[in-house]
C-alpha cells in the first residue's frame, strides 16, 4: 500500500482538514463567514478516513488465508496503544489544569479505553469518549470486528457477506431507531463508508481505469463536496454519510486510480504516516493555543485568525511527525515482535524453489 502514494496523501489531507476545522472554531469570530463555511468541510476528513480504512483493509486482506484473530490483533496493536496513551495523558492534563468545562468520570474513561460507545457526561447528546476525536475509533474497531467475521468465509463470498452485514445493520437502525449509544453506533449509516472503501478496492483491482476517468472522479468528488458539504449537520448521520461519504468514495477511487502516475512527494507521504498521531493528539496543542487566543483579545483580527490556523497546522504537523517517529512507530514494531507470530523459516530446499 505504501507504493500507492495517493492513499498516504489523502490520509494527510483528511487529518489536516480536521485540524483546520477545529482551529477555525477557536477563532471563528474573527474570520469571514465564507472562510468559516469553507473550514466546515473539515468534518468530511473523518468520512474520508473511513472510506480509506475500508479500502486498505480489503486491499491487504483480499485473497489471503482466513486469519480473523491475527487480523484483529494486528489492528488492535496498530490502533489501541497510541489511543490509550492519549486518553490517559488527556485525563491527567485536564485533572491537573482543572478544566471545569470537561466532566471526567471513571465509567466514561473505562468506556473510552474499551472503545465502547457511550454518551458523554460533558456533551450529553453526543456519543463521544473522554478524548473527543476518539469517537471515530469506536466505528473503526466495530468495522474491524465485522470485517474479521467476514474473513471466516471463502474469499469469493467475503464481499457479498460484508455488503449483507452492513446493509442489514444500517437497515435495522432505520427500522428500530434506537436510542442506546451502542445501538446507534453499530447501526449507523456511517458504516456504509467503510463498505464503500471495500467496494472501490475491489473495483480498483478489476478496473483501475484511465487517467481521464480517475481525474474526472477526483474532481467530481471534490466538486460535490464543495457544492453540498457546507450545510451538513454532522449529527445527522444519514445526511452526513450521503453528502460527505459519497464524495469521499469518489475522491478515494479517483486518487488510487491515478496511483503511481502522481509524483512521489516524500514529505507528504510522511505526513500520511503521521496522520493518526496528528488526528489523535492535535487537541493537546490546540486547546492551550485556543486559551491563549481567548486571553489576548487585543490580537483578535482577521489576519491574526488566519495566522492562528496556519501556526496550528504547522505545529501539529511537527508534533505528529515526532510522535510517529519516536513513539507510535517504534512502539508498534516492538508490540508486533512480542505478540505476532513470526513467519516460518523456509528450509534451504524450499527457499531455493521459492526463489525460482
């Protein structure tokens, strides 16, 4: 997947779009309405992440032997440790600094660590963990569980099973209209974005398409997002899945179809590698920066607001790259060695045959 550089570029774009959205909210009183409206498209960064996740999972698992336990273990090693660190550090920070606007309870923290969806005691109508960006990870982990179940069947039947499972879950949500946090999440229309990623991965393998087709898909996706995406209530999950998820599917399909025809930009690829760290930890910088902005009203102006957003993006990029290089990546490699089985060593004769 590293050779499809456009996937890494999209991951970087998605993470930075979310950061720009959150930074803009801190200074929105000093921004023109048009800019605030444009920054609201940053919500779609999450939907793009979901589509990319579906694409990657299908691409790396297609036509491989069934190993649901190994799959789940690899995903848990990849996702959980940085998230757990982020949650525990965040709880420590808000406790030491006495952030009264955040309500932290033991059940809330434990539910967050377990990736279990529940209503936030701080934002009572939202199904958010103690570290708010982590709400997306409850969807990710559920997607991995469903995907692992699909690995139990024959390769030719997996995609059909995934389609049936996700359509059934979303259909049940529309029919039952549940109120419980777990039921709302596990029947959410946002699950269809993961399915969309799986479907375009299969389409890409079969029909990668021409440069013209993929460029048209890419432009159409961004065009639809810009045209219809500025008036979406992010709490309306069905509308969000349609208006954000639909363009995200087109953008991802077009981008991966262009694939190796797009220049290799190592710096942007590295930001794609660090996109998880950028997304997960950006509030650690943004919250204190927002407080500094609030306490310095003399600086409030449109140029200063733009500077705030740009400075936030730059600092978050450096922070994310550092966390990935010195924390996330080494930790993942260590845990992989500890918990994942080593591939069998081929005998000399077998190795000779394999090299022919």
